[in-house]
C-alpha cells in the first residue's frame, strides 16, 4: 500500500495578464489506505492538485512522493496511479470489456486469459458483469461511471485519483454511488484522493477533508473536525448546509456588541480569554444550534425575532428569522414536525456552548464551540 506526500507544491500558469498561481504551497500527508477528499469552490486548485499527482500537470515548485519516492518527474504511465474522470472518458468504439482491458494491455505483459479474468472480477465487483459486451452508448450514466471505476480498479494501482466522478449523475444515483465507492475503497484498501466541490460528498465519504480556497490549503481534518472546529471563517462557511450564521461584532470588555450597538452578547471568562486582544470580531453559530422558543439558553443570550420564511425539507424545517430592533437575520433548523408560521413572533436563543468567534480581519478562528474530544475524533466511515 502507499502513502502520498504533497510537499510544498505550487503550480503557476502564464496568460496574457501575467502569472496565475493555481496552487499555492500546498502540503498534505495522505496515509496508507486513507480516503482523502479535496474540497472547495470552483477554481480553488483541487483538480490541478490531483492532476499533478497523476502527472497530467507539471509541478512548478515542491515535491510529490509515493512512499517517500519522488514522482514529479516521472511520466504518468510510470506512477502506477489510476484516475477516474468526471467525463468517464470511455472509448465509444470499444465494448465495456475492451475499455476495461485497455489499461492492462498498455501497461502490463499479462496474457489474454489473465486480463479477461481480472476484467470479469472487477466487473462483478462493480455490478456490471452482464454489460461486458455492450458499447458505452448502450449504457446509462450510472453504468458508464461503473465502467470507468472498474477500469481503474482492474489495474490494481497504488493510488486511486477521482476527479468529481459523480457530478454527472442525478441526485438519487449520486447518493447510491457514494455508498458504493466507500464500500469498494474500504474493501480494496487503496489510498484514494477524491476531488469534489460538493461538501456533502466530502462529509459523508472521507476519512479526512482538505479544504482549498484560491489555491491555498485552509484546513486538513476529519469531517467532524472541519465542521465543529473550523480553522477559519472560510471553512466554517463552506462546510455545512445551511451555512453557519455570521454576525459582525466588536468586543467590549467581556461582551460582544453588534456594529450598530443593538445587541449585546455576554461572554464567559474562558471564552473571553480565548479572544486575546482582538476587538473586531465575527460571531458564528450553526443553524441547528439556534434555539427557537425554548432550550437551555440563558436570558442574556436570547433575543426577540420574527419568522420571515420557512422552508420544509422533510426531517427539518429551515427557518429564516429577522431579529427585532436589530438589523440582523439568522437561519435556524428545527424538527420538521414542529409547527411554525411566517410572521410568528418568537424568542431566539444562541447558547454560548455553541458559538464560534473569528478575527474579522484575518478570518482566523479564535474560539470554537465546546465539545468533548471523543465527539469529533471519528472519521465519516
């Protein structure tokens, strides 16, 4: 099995306007057998990073190593990695069997019988054994994706590289394939780097997440670490749906005051101590932690509000709140069976155990919600 080290990797491109830094000094250690997801918005550098590991892009600076051996100067065919593309990249004139055999024919000296055996075993694992003699045009999108995955698996690579492989599938099939991919990766134990812009995929599939923005690495951690202990405001905003609520505040002694002075939020001594000397701050709270008419929030951490819009999603209701006498809005999620109406006047509580505080200038997290260590140290699967 294989450990992957991305060490200080930078990638720049040149265009008519000068130099563009696509990946900026990224360092990630990926453990043997780990499922690591690179996640971030479009243009953040995640696919470029993956393509450098594959050898499809050159490394401007830094090093990429497999089990300690530098590979950035090796040709893609000499790296023993297998890549699954967003577009499937199947040869339309070949059958499924021929598509899956192609990599073996090009990179090994195996005989026809052995190649057929490996192809048939991989096809059975992917549930496409009966499709081996069909052409890609005769397959659904989900079946084509399974062929692309099977083509990667049959090569028995040291590393799987997956570039948004589920983005062309409908929502239900995408959910099913997420489960299949997790099962297959755990069964094979192959180190996997998976790229997506979908934070739900990142949260549900990964052992760890690497969050990128503008080519820079924001945080590496388990899904729950990134969710409950974000390193900065960007991670807090990107991970989670609905996103975290953010309120600009100024620190005055042991309290946070909104910029218009209309809301004061007292802080316990230990929380205030975490903030150091910073005064221009951002208060954050996740929607599921916003309490409506009840809960354990003390009176000094509550405020009157009016319900603006309710979005039922089944298990939950997403509630948009306008705070009375303050020019602020909050989003809360409550149980889907709870009966609330637009225009209802309610009391909103923001428990101090659930708040995050960020430096307004740098975005750095100065304080994260209180949790026990064993509540966040487990991977998603």
